C-alpha cells in the first residue's frame, strides 16, 4: 500500500492513505529507523532534538489514522517540545550534535510501519530541529500539557485528527 502525505495549507494538513495494524514496536525501534534514513552523503544529519520531534509526529499521525499508539512509551512536554525520555536518554551523549548513523534492516519493519515512517520523515524531516521545536510549541498537545507532564495520547489523537486525513485513493470527477 502506498501512502501519500500532501501539504495543503498552513497549518499543515496531511492527506494519508494507510492503515497500520497493531504492532508491538518500541519508541527506540522507531527512533533507530529514523536515524537509519539519514543520508550523510547528501549532508543530512539528525540531532536528538529533531529525532524527538519526529517521534512525536509519527505517534500523532498514527493516532489520527488508526486510533492506536505506534509505541507505548510516554511522550513528555519538556522545555524544547515533546520528548520520549527513554529515547532521549539513549542519545543524550551527543548533545546538540548529529547522532551517528547506524543502519537497521529496514525489511525487519512491517511494510505499513515503514510507509508511515517514510512519509512522516518526508514531510517533517525536511524541517530543522529548531523549526520542528517551534511547530510543536504551537500545537495544543504540548501547549496544554504542564511542563514535564505526559502528553496524553488522547490529546494527540484529537489534535492530529484535525490536521491528518486519510487519502482513500484518487477520486475521479463524474465517476458513477
């Protein structure tokens, strides 16, 4: 199944056609996938700050489309935006520097998960860590959570359903 995310207007509206089965993935497995997508030859890199925001967006898009979390670990509202503490601690030794790229076997990830993560990376990965930070600071799940508190999956689902829509394929005008 091919998914497509298209920016329609600001605030960001996403059209996506995907249905993810309930898989047992950890936030760290999702993080390793995002790190593995980095194209160092093109000069790309990913910091812990940017990785945290990609995890937040992956969780939010999945909640909007499938009503279930992509991973079970909590996302907290920290000063610089949403953070998965377990993943943050794993990569914190890199500070604000790029995380070294370690390739993972992408085929080990279910195809629906890969498609979702690839699209999230295509849409949100194009932005800098500071831009993603600013974006999350203007979104209700982070804004309405006390500092250090857990951002509820329900608040993420409610918000992301306003900016993510399922694309059920092409619709032909005048088709009967």
